């Protein structure tokens, strides 16, 4: 039986369903899967799920500043037919194993990731240069999205050795829970949150993410303030926690039409997504766009340089909005959707998009890439 080892610094809990699905597909093709990772840094909010996987190996991460050394990884990578690592310049052993793969008996190596340092407004030249150098030194790429594949091809990596996995998360619980929401329960919940019945045609925006600088929280607050000036009946829900929580709390105290709900996870978010008409996040966008589409609501953001590859799922004017990074332009664009018949069409397209980006599809594409790599000489 062929063996595949996937290494990530931390196996985040949102990957649990994906790995289970991937393992079943690979097992049916005569391929064994092993997932190796350690624990997060003390200040991080990442929740590990590797110990919940029968084929998962919980190792120990030793952190040296921004670098990470995973104790015990080498023994698990040894003699693997395929060794796949997330693309992170901080993972020292990835490059050690890649450089000496023959010594470790590793047949093929592959990266899984973005292709570039995307989620930063001030990229460090050395980390970017290091990533670019190693980008073409592997046998295969598991690209997050078609946008990642485009970046890789532009950097000189052969297109035929790239799998666009269409990165996603498990949205089945979210969809199932939303399908049980009734108009009556949604109306009652709206009144509980905002203290008054929902008016006919009243629009609600939602933000659900960490309250951190990359999310452009001051920009968000000023934008929704402009929207409310244009549409006094507009209401806003903010879900999340983080270093910018005080900005949000202060804003909500003086603007009763905006409610901060703190950190909410999993299916608990459903009762709030069910109320919303549009997801509003002018800052960095990642897998939240998949959540929005799964809930059947369009996604609004700006054309900035810090988005994750999943931004390629957004089709401007069809299932979402992307504007210039101006508070006025952003607010005007969202207002123009909420105030016209465009909203109904966008919701329809968002829901259709939500059917395309699932862990089932992702696992199938990933497995196809693994099989193609194993067949490579």
C-alpha cells in the first residue's frame, strides 16, 4: 500500500471532516494517509483536531521565535511515497526533508498552500524570497484555489503538476441547521436582538470573524455608519473577538442599531446568519466567503492586497461585491444592493456558489492529485 504523509504545524479543527473524507477516498484507492502536526502557540486561538483522527499523529512543536521545529516528524516522514507540507517558511523541517528526501527515502514531495505571502500588508522580503525559491523545488502543488494555481504558473511551476483543490470547510451542519429555521423563529430572534419587530424590507448586515487589524475594523465601522445614514432602518450584527473588541464595543454603545455578539462558533452562528442579508467584511477575506455562500447571502469586501486565495470564489456583481478600498465607495456599493432588486439575484447566486465549495469536492480533487503524483515517475 502506498503511503502519504501530510504535515501541518497545527491541524485546525475545521479540517476534521476534510481529512476523514480524504482518508476514505484514498483508502479505496489503496493509499494510506497519515496526518502529522503539533500544538499551537500559547497565544493562538487555533484548536487542534489531529488527536481525533485515527490516522493522526500528535507531535510536539518546539517554537524558536517565529520558527517551528516539530519533534518526531522525521521518523513519520521516512520512506513515505508522498510527503506533503503546508507552505510556511517557519516550518524548518519541511525544507530539511525536502532537501534530503533521498536520505529519508521520500519518493515525492509536495506543497499545499497559498503560493505567496498574501495575508499581510507589510510582507517581509526574506520570507517572500525564501518561499519563491522553494516554490519550484517540489514535485507537486496542492493549490488552494485557481488564483493560487495562476500565481504558481506565473512563477514557473508546471501547470500539469498542480491540483486546484478549491479549498473549503465543512458547511453541511450550517446548511442543515439553516434549513430548519422558520420565518417565525427568525422574526422572534430579530426582535430579541434589536428590541423591536423587523419592518418589511428591513436589511441586516453581518460580520463574522476575528476582530483583528487585518479585518480593517475601523473601516468596517465607518462604512456601516455611512450605510445607516443612507438607510436608517439598516441593522448590523458583529460576531467575533480579538484585539479590536473595544472599538466595536464602544461603537455599539453609541449606535444601538449595531449589536456585538462576541465570539460564536459552529452551528451556533446559524441563528444570526439566518437574519442577515449580506456579509460585510472590507478587510482580509478567507474561508468566511464559503460560510456566507453556504448561508445563501452575498459577500461584500474591497479590492485590497491581503485577501486569501478563496477571494477568487467571489464574482463581483453576481454573488458578491468588491469595491475600491474607500469607505464611501464601499458603503455606496453595499447600499445600492440592499436598496434594489439586485439583492434577491445575488442571494440566489450566492446559494448556488455554496453548493460548489464543499469538503466533499475538495477531498475528491485532493485525492485525484495524490493519485496523479503517485503515478509520476
